[in-house]
């Protein structure tokens, strides 16, 4: 009964902003590192941002300075604030929960950056 449900995707113009949310259930959320990945058509899934159980973050070079990952353990939710969006950010964005020997994935939410 582990579920990760992403929301907040949509169509946005270049330079715009979007905030993604991922609500988790069925896990002890506070113990998991949480991440956002993305996959564009014909390309491999790539790590966008990650936040550890202790709150440390890391980002792909391509999004550093534009995206911010955060978590609210009381709500079992991880967020990805995306600013200054570019067309190359267009992809399906996936939430993941990571703990030793365990990794769970959401179903994804589409983000399209286009004028």
C-alpha cells in the first residue's frame, strides 16, 4: 500500500514557475530520502533534486539555482519549486522515496514549458 502521488504539473511559459507536490503514504516518511526525477521522451530518467531525511539537498547542475526541493514531514509531502523554467525542463516528473534496500516511485506528472 505504498503510494507516492505527484501533482502540480501543467503547461507554463518559459521563465515561469511551477510547484510540484508529492504526497506519500504507506511509509515512515521521515526516514526516507526523497527525490524528484524527470524523463523526457526518448531519454533516460535523470535525477533532478534530492533531499535526505536530515534535510540536506542536492541538485542536478542543469537546475541548480532555479529549483528548490523541500519536505514537510508532518504532511508526508515533498515539494519541488521550479522557477525560471526552460523548454528543456519539459518532461514527466517522478517522485521517489529512498531508504536502504527500498525505492518507491510515483506515477509522474507532466511538465511542459512552451510559448
